């Protein structure tokens, strides 16, 4: 599959997810998992409302059918069906007629961005409300308005999706994407799509590590998974939270709490070759679910991969985060960066040069000819020399790639050639 077709497939899945009203619980999560299940065989896990999950409790389930504000003429001036960001997430049901002054107490806007609808939530405080553009609110004349929130908040379940792809070893690589946001394309329809398509690709390949994919509501979903899997969470040796991977911003990686974990070094290497604007930033206990996995009681080495940094772009948590804000080429680029990082974690080894005294005669072994004849022959020759020189039982292939400033895949492929020629062997 070409980069163009990959990007379009990624975008198409995100576009199918976009209209669904997702929250931390409810049928929107289930509908989203059904879409993702067409890409990869993800299973739904349900935890009953009220169940203890570490220091939390699984919340009541919220579902919404419709919501609107009507003027005196019976016209919908705010319509949930037109844009599901119009509703304050987790709004309790209401049917009432209110004067505009009273109604405004239940309306959220962004005065500095008068044409954008904000995304707002009230998960743990029962209330109702609407979100709308400031300019639209300013245009409402005084008078009475009829409001309706046709929702339910009752005992049900917290739902998350999970897929485990067994590998040769029990050590796991975690890929986690939050599934709780409604119609926000970059945050996180793009991330859900990229994670699902990664799962589909890896399912077709031989795997050294076991891979675990989670599609869980932000914060409470990750905490629920940790609560249910506390005894085996230590199997996760590397992990990546995937969010905001569809926009035009430069790739950005946020380190684990430890800061120098293998996944940190892998993604730093990938981004070092991704262009001058790619960034690696330090860990902080704020952001997405990396902060749950890196909490002191678990200390799992899970970083965050994104493009524009969360909270730092104009479109963040607004109606401007729509399908025009993401693009197939950016999603394909994110997919490729994640695949490259995963490839490092899967293939990184420490090798020993079996002919360390001087440079072995490569021509006699046909090694120059084996890698010559293409536009990359010079870099491959250099990769061979670097790999032989630094394979002293102390440097990993990633160490060599970083020192040589060459793609890891080039070094790993050359190491395999040298191993076959009995010039290298893997250390125990």
C-alpha cells in the first residue's frame, strides 16, 4: 500500500468516526468501537457503573438523543443534531422555558474566538448546559427560549476497547488512544484511526513483543484498565499514547517520566530524521493518559506521540478541529513515524563483531556487491562500517544508528547481512 492510499484509508476511518457523539461512557463509545472493529478485531470490555477502579468509581452511563434551544418562533437556534459540540457533555435531562438572561447562565462560549463552538464537559458534577459561538449568542434577542436536553444519566457501564496480539515473548508494547471526545477530528478521531490501522498491520506480521492496543476514555478509562490489570501491568515494557496525529504540525514526542527509556530513545531517533521542526519534549504529569501509565505506583515507560502539542493550537477543543483540520498526508506521516519507532523496539539488539582486529575483507565475502547498485549504496556501505566498528557487545543497533545518524532500519538490515556472513552474532 502506497503512502497516498494509506493516508486516505486513515482519513476515511477518522471521517467515519467524526459524527459520533462520544463521551467517557455510553453508546457513542460502542458505536466508535464498531467502526474501529471493521479495521482490527477489537473487543469491548464493560465495567459496571459504581465499580471501584483504584481511587475512582466507574461513572454512571450517559446517553443523549437530542438537544436544542428554540426561539419564540419555534426555530432551533442551537441544535445538537447540527453539531454535537453544542451540548455540555454529560448534561442531565431538562425541558424548560427560560428568559435569555437566565439561559445565558447555562451557555459556554469562547469570547476571544467568537465564531467557534467550544468543547466543554461536566462529567462529575450533575448540571446541564449548551455550547455555542459567541457571535451567535450575541445575535439572540431578548425573550423566552425553550430548552430541551433529551439525555439519560443512569447506571450502566464504562466501555473500552482492547486488542492483544501475542508475540514471541510476553513483554508488551502498549498503544493507547482516548475514545471519549465527540466531533473533534484531530483530538482524537485521527489517533483512533491510526492506532487501529497500526493494529491491523501488526496483526499480519511476525511479532517479537506482544502488542496491546487500548481504546479507552481519557483518564477514567486508563485508570479502569490499570485497576483490572494491576497484577500484569508490569509486562508493559514500552508504550505510546497516540493523540492529535492528523494536523499539519511537526511531529512531537513527549518523553516518559523516566526520560531515557528505550521508547524515548527510539522515538527521539525517529524524530531526529523527521525534519528540523520535529520536537522531543520532557514529561509532565499533565496531558493525556501517559500520566496514568507513568504514575508512581506503576511507572510504565509510556510516552506520547502527537503533532501539534495538545492545548497549544487554536483549533484545540473547538469546532475548528474538524475534518478540514486533518489531512491524509499528515496521518500517513504519523503512521510511518510510529511504525519506525515500533520497528526499533522490535529489532534493537546488541551485536558482537567476530572479526574485530582490523576491518574484515568485505569484498571477498561479496558484501559490497550485495548492497551496491542502488542510490543508497553509499549510506549502506557506511552503515556496514559503522556497524562493524561499534558492535563490541556494548552498543545496541540503536546506539549505532544514532551515532552514525542513519535510519535504524538501515543499520538493522545491515546487521542481519553481517550476521548471515558470520561477522556478527547477537550477545546473550
